[in-house]
C-alpha cells in the first residue's frame, strides 16, 4: 500500500526541509543566523526555528504564500496554535520563535479586526485569525526563489481545477473564511440599512456591498484575496 500523500510531501516543501537540515549543521556560515553580537545562534533554538519554518512552508498555499489551505468555503488559515500543537512546542518557546522569524521578515502576520454590536448594544472590536505569509525574503535565504515560481505555476493550475469543480471563483477560494464571514455581515447590515430608508433616499451606492459571489467585491476583500501575492 502506498503512503498517503501529505502537503509536506510536495516538492517545494521537501526541498525547503532539505535546505534547513543543511543550514542547521553549520549556522555560523550564514549572517542571517548570527546574533546581534555576531555569535552563532544557539543550535537547539535554531532547530526549533527550522521546525516551525518547515511547518509553515509545508502548510503554505504556493499561489498566495498564505499559510493555510483553500476549501470550497474559503481559505482556512493555520494559526500559531496549530503550529504549537503540531510541533509539540511550549507556548513560551513558540513566542520566542515567532518574534525571531518576524524580526527577520521571513514571515508576515497581519491580524484583521471586525466590529460587532454586542448584546449590550455597544460596538465591540475583536481580532480575527492572523493572516500569515512566508515571504520572498525567506525563500531567497534558503535559495528557493526559482523553485517557488515553479511551484506557484503548478498550484495555479490546481486551484483553477478546484474552482471549476466546486463552482466557486478562485478569489473566494483564496480569501480567509473569517474575512468572507465579515464581508457577508457587512453586506447584511448594508441591506438592512437600505431597506429602512425611504425609497427617495435610496441610491446605487450599495454596489460596494455586492453579494460575496458577485464580480464587484469589496476593496478590503480585494486586498486579502489576490490571486497572486504583490
């Protein structure tokens, strides 16, 4: 019986893992791995860092470089908690590693917020799942820029096939589920506000709140669901 294929078995993920294994054997050979004092970073710490980067690349969408997986309901983001659980790391260690890789700009982590009206009638803000991207700077560091482009071309074909199969536009497959829910909520609020207006005061400005499966979309939506990274 053949071994079940996993996302970590994709060629780019395997190449990344191989490069990291070589780097950890000689960390002093890379300036990016030195401390601010010019000393080699503690080896065990680097091993844990590379385990995290292996996880992030293995769970990355090769089209957008976002960490997660496309589903017919939208893009399911992987959280830092997912990484901690998968790698069995203490919370304090993951926090150290997160700060270290963000400082080197290997990963970006943007946390959108949404505004909701609470039960007391007051407006409240809450953070959504952070959108993590593995950067071009990281792939330059491991020497896999060309391989990333090749993987992206293959991934584009795969996501287009998925789009046709589930009859959902590519842009929505690649938009985080939490953001899609946010936009639907905003659309609902806009429609309710429009319904409560006198007919003479209604306008066509509500195109900006077009249904989530339309071709119009929202400016904020477009920022996060781009087919290719900027």
